């Protein structure tokens, strides 16, 4: 499975490691993905999703349905 947030679509970013001598080597910035079971009251069941920690905080604040509506 890809390293991608299932709700927001956040994925891997790339960049450089820069040494003290200004040598540059490629690196990857991975999203902080977590597998969680989230309760969906409209369907009256839990849904298993793979989302970033920031998305989990947004779900706590806005709610899952409002977040899904914003990201369509």
C-alpha cells in the first residue's frame, strides 16, 4: 500500500540532505501516517483508515463528514 493519506491525499515529499560542506544528497520526507478506526455515525459502523496525524487532529476538530466535504 502506498504511503498516502486516504482522506487528504498527502504523500511523500523529496528534498536534499545538506552537509556542513554543502554536499547535497537526496532524501524523502515521509508523512506521519497512522492506521485508525474511526466511527462514522451516518453508517453506524467503524471505518479503518490510514491518515496522517494532522488529519486526525482535523477530524477531531471538524468531524469526518465536514472534512470529507472540504477535500472533494
